[in-house]
C-alpha cells in the first residue's frame, strides 16, 4: 500500500510539473521577439540619424592611345578619369582594394589596380587610371569589331570597377563590403577628342 501511495504521489508531482514547459517556451518566444524588435528599432534609429546614401561613380574622361591589333592580339592604353562621390554627411569610406577594367563585347581588354585611399564625408575623388593591354588575345569577332570601330574613330566599351570598401561612422567601423560599378556605354576615341566627352554615370551595387 505504501508503495502504491508513493507511486501515486510521484505521478501527481510529475503531472503538476508538466504545465511549466509551455510557460518556459512562452517566455523564450517573448524574449526572442523583444530582442528582434529592439534590433529593428536600433537599425531604424541608426538610419534616421546617419541617413546613409549610396556611393556614386562616373566616368568623366576616356581616351585610347597606341591602338594596334596584330594576329588578333590587342595592344593599347586606355586613359580613364573616374569620379567617386561620397555624398554622406556622417559616413567615411576606406577603399582598401580597387580594380578597374575595360570590357568590350563580353571580353575584358585591360585591367589595372588603384592604390588604396580614404574618402572623407561629402568628398569627390578624381581617379586617373591608365589601363594597358599588351598583346591581349582577342576573339576573332571582337578583333573584327574593334577594327571597324577604329575606322569609325571611336569604340563603345564598358568600364567596370570592383572595390573592397569599409565604412566608418563615429568610432564604429564596418567589415569589408564589395562595391561594384558598371559604366556603359563609354565612348573612347582613338585620337585626341575634338569634342567634349559626355560623362557616363555608373550603376553602383554594394
């Protein structure tokens, strides 16, 4: 009898304890939702205070020198001037690695790197980049099209920029982000330009 009574008491205690588990899960859920709401509020406050804007990029000048195609191999120098604009009032940018390339009809013609630099708030940085192609192998279709453009006096290329960028707001500095800019069509002339170059604004993605 005593054993049976003890078993009943134990079962009664277990039965009384079971409802506590849903309460714990309920508290965990409330805590998680509260933390998410707090994180969202902090992001909103940060955005309202900082008002971050996307970095801007444009090609201000483009010129082609020393153009020559022999046996479907290109030798040329692309002289480019890029403008990088940081419109933010409270955000500075660190460009730790920058690559600029010229593409034509789906093929890269030339590539060069730019030295790392720092861009303060509300700053416009002018980058002069010379991209050298030395006996760059070309597809037959690309070589033919470039020769035709040579006869016309100019070629429509795409300028691409890829950069590893960090941002700083006050004492807070972010990790690296990959910035990509696509500028097209950029008309490069094979001789000294007789007319003013038409600035090309780039599509920028981070």
